[in-house]
């Protein structure tokens, strides 16, 4: 599909300077029906039907209910219904300055380039629980008296941060190694304490693969065994508890399912070059 005309919307046309925000529940029959771009960011959440999101290069994405996306100022796009059924979506507009302030606050560890440098607007599929939570949060804003503009602004900004972190979570930078998506997901899921304290059996459950296949693929792409990866996570967690809690070394070891205290000491010293007690003393000196 080729588009001839591109409409450009300025921030002044959409965002009230005093309010600093704009939101609307849109349907595709009354929405802008030509290719356009704008000087602001849009969060969109599809709440009815299937949204057909088309771009200047002819690419089209079909987004079902629960699709959550961030449209950037440089995106040239148009939203239409994918079927004869009318499509509805929530649109919340934020100024460029608001996003810049948020990215600055979150710091470089958030890696905003993940959102800003992708070819197309980043999309996340909300689970049913997440979708209902978003709707309830939005409805809370919409139910506020119109004279509470500052409160509405605060709630919309908190909604922005909450769902950006939900949909595009902060994760340790993982070098691209060509690993399959299922393995990457397992790698990140095992960073949760509820998972890594359960060991390799939990990793096998999350992967849906055999123990042998998991171990082979994990070693192939990450150059370590699943066991060493999990022990490393538990030891990093232990090191943080030694610094940031008053728990005893024994309690920390037990909490992380190191049933053998001497083995905990041995592995900790191998990773950090000193015993847990020495590590705690050195960090608090």
C-alpha cells in the first residue's frame, strides 16, 4: 500500500500547554484516516476489534485486543480497522519533554534505545490481568473531576512509567548471540528469586525442553552450564544481602537453598575471592 499525503500534527495542536497531556478513546471510523506523523509520543491500547497499523513502506501490523504500543514522533503511520468490525483503542499523548525526563530519570540502564531505534513502534501483548489493570487505571483517571488537572497529570505519568517498565522491563544487557527466543526467555526468567532458588529443574520446567537439550543449548550460546549460571545468580544475590541486610551468613545461605554451608563458602570465595564474612566486612568498612 502506498500513501501520497502525509499529515503532520504539532504538539500545540493536541497538547494543552497548561494541562500537559491529552487522552482519548478512539474508534477507527472517526480517527485520522491518512498517513501522519506528530511531535509527541502516543501510548495506544487496543480495547475492541483488531487494529491495522500501516506504515509508509507498505508494512502492516495487525494488533488484536490487548496490544499495547508506543508510537514515536518519527513514526509515519495510520491506524484503521483490520476487519469490518469497528476497532477501538485508548490513546494517551505525552510530550517529547515528558519522555525525555522519564528516560533521564530511569537512567541508561533502562536502555531507551530499545524503544527509540526499532524500525517500527514497539508492541507488547498484555495478558488478560494486565489488560484489565490498565483499563481500571485509565478508568480511574477518566472518573476524576475535571478541575483536578494536576492529579490527572500525575496519574497519567505514573501510568506511563508503570506500563513502560511492565512492557519493556529493565534487564541486564545480554549480548546478542543468536540464541532462540525460548532460551532467551528462560535466561531472564531464571533471574527471579522464586525460580533460581529451585535450581535447574525449574529451568527445565520453564523451557519445556528436555534436560539434555536445555544444557546443550545453554552451554552453546552462553558458554556456561545452567548449574553454574544459577549458582552465579544465587551468589550475586547473597553478596547483595551481605551488604544491604543484617541477615547472618548462615541465614543467607539457607534462604538461597545452599543446604551445605561449606559449599556456599567455597563457591562464594571462588566467585568473589574472599569469604562471605570478609566480603561483608570489606564492603562496610
